[in-house]
C-alpha cells in the first residue's frame, strides 16, 4: 500500500452544485469526499434542507450538516441578471454542474445546458429529477416516497401480502439517484478525456428505485410471478432473515448449501439436513414457514450474544440488528475511517459519516464542515477575478449574499 496523501483522486476537479435537499447534494458530497472542489450555490435564504428540522444542531439543521460537508458555499440570486452572470463566470472554469430542479427551471433562468455548454464545451451537466428529463412523467416533481411506491419497492417491503405498505426506512431513491449520478459523471469525465467534449448526464429517483428491484424483476421475467413482501426473509434464499433469540432479534444469512450445513451443525440440528423439506435451497424456500417454525424454538433458548459468537466461529454469516448509536460506535466503521469529526464555522466540532470508498493512495477525506449561508461567497468571487468594488456592488443589489 502506498503512503496516503490528504488529496483525493478527484483533486483538481471543480464541481458547481445547484441542488437542494438530498439527491443532488448527496452526489456532490460523494465527489467532494473523493477530493473534488465543490462549490454549493444556494438561492437567497438558502436551500430547503436548511429548514428541514428538527433535529437542529445549534442553529443549523442536522441533515444539512450531514449532506453538505466538504463543500464551500456561495449565495447567488439567479433571477438577478448580475447573479446569473456570476454563475456563467464560475461555469467557465468548472468541470461539472449538478442540478435537481424541475424540468425547464434552468432554461427559464437562462442557464440551461445549451447556454452553459456554449461557454464551456467540456462541461458535464448532471440532472437529477424525480422521473428523468424525457418520457411522459418528465414534468412531474418527484419525492423518495413516490419513487419507492411507483418503482415497486413498497410492494416488496412489509411483513406480508395482507399488511400495509411500508417504505424503506432510509431514502433509497434519493441516495441511490445520487450514487448513480456520481457514476454517470465519472463516466462522462472519462469520455471527455478521449474526446474533449462534455455532455448531459440524466438520472432519477424513479430509475434508482427500479434499479434496486433486481430480484423481483428477475422473478417476473422468468416466471410471471410477483414477489410478495416477506419481512426480513428472501424470496430466493433460506434461511436468510431475522430470528428471535431469548433477548431479541438477530439475522442469519445462510444463503447457500454450505452455510446451511454449517448452521445446522453449529446449533446441533443436523437432523434438519435429512428432512426432505429442507434438503436444498429450493426446498427450504418452498417450505419457509416450516423452516422458521423448526429453527425458532432453538434460537429462543439462548441470547443473541451466544448465537452470534457460535455462528461466527462456525463461519456462518450473522449479525446483530443495531440501532444507530451502536452503528456509529462500531469498531469496524472506525477502523475503516467512516466516522469523522469536522470543523464548522459556528458550531465547532461536528460528527459526520465519512466516505464509503477506500483508496490505497489517499486517506478518506472529511475535513470541512457544511458551509454557513454565504460563508464563502466573497472568497469564491475573488477567485473568479472579481475585485472589491464589484463584489460590494453585487452585495448591494442583492445579486449575491455573503455571511
């Protein structure tokens, strides 16, 4: 392994983020964690996530702090002609622009792709929306809950077919779209290295959720059958779900024959391996209720710690169901540099979850707290060549705001 350096692999890449709440900001955060310089451009008053609270941390919304670390912030009124010019000047030196407004918003502001590409042909212009920029739903707004519902995610979550729909407890559409957008941006940058030309990158919350529907889609294409909600169980593997111990729940991932055989040997139930209902994975899936009924009385005799230690020694994948406090104190995450403290201008030290990507040549980067509103406006304008008089004029007219 080479010696780690503080610069990430995207050092030297300049990204302008005109995004709000989650999908766009999560994409830009990932690029920032990888070393890109991200300039977050907000409207006067700030983007909506600044007001998505409680919880608050001091006078800042906790979610905003998590989504916007490692970025610098500038406030610009794009409805003001001088504010629009600020963005045009910043774009001249940018590699990437990320936006997640409704379709047509950028064009109405006079900063659509065609305009920006005319002044910077190498620009990667990334659009994240509810449903994508083409097709019959292109004009619709999109939210994570709607994307989960329309993609089928809600149809496969929950405890059973007769229960109410249950959404995933985390915003899989938003975060998924942010991840896909980052992949698309990096692919477009790779092509720009060959051609010198930028392009538009377009993804959506709806498509991100459909992307997660791999197993249900595969089942439908193969059999014409719908995958029902199964709680923590799996439609294709068994036992692969949560089981109740004497003091609560834990999960077992015995998702192949070798792990099944290790499991029943470890818990002293080798006779289950001779039962024709459980002889192989297809049989276990077909007889899942009977399988759970056979295993549950065994697991309820001992506590979670007993079973987890026993299964770890046997090489059977298993784990506790952690609450967030246990997750953030997990020694594996700390060893992997996933938990950081960053410095915020007004709050001091703030905890944050770091980058999930490791590199041999670069230390994980999470050094800067989220910007206060307009914190870096003046610095960014100076770097773009604006002198004191011009900056003061922009502030006076309301085209920009500085902290």
